[in-house]
C-alpha cells in the first residue's frame, strides 16, 4: 500500500505485473472479445489504461483456444503489451449461455453463438486462462443470482471454495505461469450472496487458501444497493490488507467511489463503453444523453475542461449529429470520453488518498456530480 | 501541371485551396455525413488525406443548414482543416430520394429519412455549398441513368448547361466565397450519357462557361465499362489542360489507373470504405475477403510491406476475429487499410508520372494486382 485514507477505508496501492505497473484504485475497461469495444489499442494506451479485462467465456468460444495458443496468448493476439485480467467465465455461463447445468464437476453449457455444448471445470478454466496468458487470472466460481436462498448461497459458496482449491492445484501444475512463460497471479472469489455470516465465513476460508488477491463475487446481480455495500464492507473487512481487492462488474461513478471508500482497489464494468454506444456520456455534472435535442446547437465539448481526444476536438453538436446519423465515429468519441472519465476518476481518487484529501475530494465531486441529472 | 506522361494522358498537378495544397492525381475519401465512415479526423490526417468529399444532399437533410451555418460551415463543424469538395446532390436526389420530380426549375424530392418534401434548384444548391464552405463546390446537374435515350440525354445535358449558368450567377452573387469568407472553386459537370457527340458538345459548352475545373458526370451508373472509358476519353480530350478533371463516383483500383491514363486528376468512391465494412480489403495482390476461413490463422498483416496503422500493428487472424465478432475495431482497421491503399496508389501514380516511369509502374502493378483473386 502506498497510502490509506484516515477517515474511510480507501487505499492507494501498486500492482506489479509482467506487463507493467498498475496503480490502484483502478478501473479496468472491459475488452470482452479481445477488444475494448470501438477503441484501438493505441487509444487505450493514450487513455493510459494500465490493465484491461478479457472474458474467458467469449474468447474460449471465439476465436477458440487452438487459435489463441497459436497466436501466443491474448496479449500477442490483440497486440496489447500492458496488463490483462481474465475473468473465469463463471458469470457468463449463467447469464449468457443456454441450458447451463451445474454439477460438482463444473458447468455444462451451450454456446450462445451456435448452441454447441461445453463443460467448464475449475481445471479447464485455469487451462484456458493459462493459454490466454492473463497477468491476473480468476478462479472458476459459482455466481449466485438474486434473490438466492440461504441454502443455495451456502451450497454455491462451498462449491466455489472446493473449486478454488482445484484451481490452485491446476495453477501450481502450470508453475503459476502462462503458456507464454510469464508469471500469472490468481485471485480467489468470495461468494455468500446477501448473508453476512456466509460472507464472513467464505472470506476467511478463501483467504486461508492464500491467493494473490481477492474478489467480491455475486454482487451487482440485481440486489438492492444497500445489500451490495453490506456484502462489500463485510468481505473487505475480512481480507488481508496487503492483497488487492476487486469488486467484480461494478459500476456507476458513484459505485466506484463507494467501493473505494470501503477498501476496494479494482473495478470493471461495461457501463462506460456500453453507455457510450447508447449516447450517454459522463460529465463532472452528471450523465448526459448526447442524443437529446437540447445538445443540437451546443458548440462546446461534452465536458468543459476534459482533456480527452473527443473533448479537445469535437463539439456536442457534432457528436450528437454522429449519433443521430448512426455514424461509428460518434460511438468512438463517446467511448473515448467515458473511458477517460472513468480512468480519470480513479486517478483523482488515488491522488486524493495519497494527498490525505479524500473526504474533501469526495464531497466536492459529489456536490457537482448528479447521477440522474441531464444538463 | 507538374508533369505529364509521355505515353498516356496521365498528369501530375497541384491544386491550391484555402485549406492546403492537394497533389494530383488524388483520391478523395467520401465523408457523406460529415465523417469518413469509421475514421477520426486525426486518422484521416495520419493517412495524409488532403481532401475529402462531403455530400450536399445528406448534410442539407442532417444536420441541416441552420445548424451548419451556426457551426461556421462543414470544416468547423467536423473539425477538418484540410480541403473539402462538396457534390451537388444531383446524384442523390435520383438515387436515394423518393418521388423526385425534375422540372426546369430544379428537382422536388422527398427525404429518404422522414419523407419531408424539398426543392433543389441551382441557386439553392449553390447557397447550400456556400454555407457548407467547401473549397470546391460542384454545379447542380441532372445525372442521367443507364440506359438513357438520346433524347433524354440531350435534354438532361442541355438542362445541366442552363443550370450551370444559374449556378455561376449564384456563385458570383456570393463573391465566389463561402459564408466563412474563404474562396471557393466551382466545377462544371459534363453530361451526355453514352453519346460521344453529345459528350463533345456538352464538354465544349461547359468549358465555354469557364469553370475552375470539370467533372465527367453520368458515368458509373450501370453502363458497360467500355462505355465509361469512351465517355471519359471523349470528355477529357475536350477539356483545357490547365484545369483539374474529376471523374465522379469511381471506382476500383483498376478504374483509378484507367482514369489517370485518360487524363483524370480527381476521384471519389465509397468503395474503399464500404468494402472495408464488408470485410473486403485491398492488397498488392488483389482483393481479399478477410472474413474467409483461410485467414483464421494468418499471423501476418493484411498486406506485407504496407505502412498503415492496421498492418503495422495487427494480424489478419485478429482482424478476421474482429469481423466475425462484429467488433467495430475490425471495421476501423479495414477502413484505415483500404483508405491507405487508395491514397498510396495515387501517390505511387503521381511519383511514376513525375519520374517518367508511369507505363512501367502500371505494368508492374497490374502484374501483381488481380482484382478478382482472393489469396
């Protein structure tokens, strides 16, 4: 840890990976299919993204592991020489695949693309992540839905723990390295749904397995926000201070701040990229729907003072026109802006934590930022 | 003129515009709606596009001229400080608009977007181009379809000539300047369909009106290729040597070479950008469908030796994956490559003409380039 906030649990740290240093707290843009949607790798570098997320489920199905192995792993395949985290596919086999069936061995699922049948086991997922060559791999987990009975949450958490041990064994078998030969970190995932005692128990038992980092799983699946934060706080307070903590699949700018205040170091979410493609952009004053008629004659940037390529070069009027005419440049500019907004938000938080100024920064930001306002 | 080829009618020249120098022969990427599809203006600069084309018909409908005027013209609106040529909408009111009706005054048409009714007259079109602020404006013409009776071709050509005079008057009324205050060139358009004597007559009568440049209109509308080249050769031989010649809406790489050999200086076509989005890329050996299975494991650039961003950084295997997964970066990389290919082709021709080596260059290129081959 570089610094911790005096008033909250916010932390500033550094992750060392074979593909460079990642300063935390960090937001990881989502590159599901080997590309962060609409962006080039050069643009990602210019946005100073230090780590992106790849989806095991999607990449396993397309382009498939034979090709990925031949390519030399995901870094080589997509020409990205900074860090990558791969998820385990645990979330996607439930949310995307058809006819998935969970057994003690793993999950049988049908591809959402061609209906083909596949089996993900802990060993299989670690093999895939070994071939993909992520700097940070995630264990294969069973992500509980919401609502979830206590019995189901207990069973899923226990299975996740058993799978975690199997993942560790497989990870050791590969020498904790990718096929390309660089060191890989493996993170555990804590389940437990909305049951604090289960969250505590699974946190402690996962920590006992001694992973390089820990993720809070099973949140942001439709539960009320207070349940989310209860789970995050509970889990975070039972994780070791010297390991990174990752809140999977979250969230809004406000969520990132709330997560950081609870001691979370890493985030990922499709929100900045997906919203951008729907014409919703983030500004210091809140979200703005760039398609709205009121922006038609605004010859000013999306966000005054923003240093991104879109704001330095194009007006709201032009970007709105591009969205109205369904031009790809409109999707690109909104994405560049939103990813910049998210990454800049994390950098600001980190600076504030280091400067011992986090509470003040947070108040100032929140006073300006109205999540529901459309200026 | 900088140089002319000894064996063919190929010419190398320079256009001076208020937004920079344009070396000819030149290909103009098509930016129909104020954006060259998928590309940013920075990428266009990096590709060293010196002039792009904007479509009067589309921009008039969206974002409309009130907004365009407020923005200060198309250059300002889209943040492009190099040259722009705007067409006159004459082609689009026939090909895109519903229920168009030609009278001596102009063309009444219905928007392809919302069905609203509009009237384009020569004066109206020049006003629009004055507001758009193109460096080169085109006269409003009646583009004949193929086939076209001699009677219709004669009537359309005569009407185009009358409209050309009206365009010149309107152009003079605006002081031959854009609303933003910079000088505009106005090009005449020669019609005449597939009738050589009409082509000669309309070429001479258009030249008598003394435009800054001349376009061959009414080609590439479905006629056999030999008719196209007959019309181009006929018209070109009746145009003054000291004015640029523009072949509208053409074409394939082979077409560009054939056009240059017949004394054409300027080209535009959606082919490099549209083909790119369909997964067809141009290489020194011919067209390649990047979606084809045979490219799945080709860990090499689209075109070995190509200096574009796509070829310097990404493999065919990766770009194919992006096209298969419908990722926007795939469309972008193919577009960058194809526009580079077209612009580079023009630069090579120019160099060969200046070096007195055009015939040799053309033979070498054609020996390698197989339009129909898919390697």
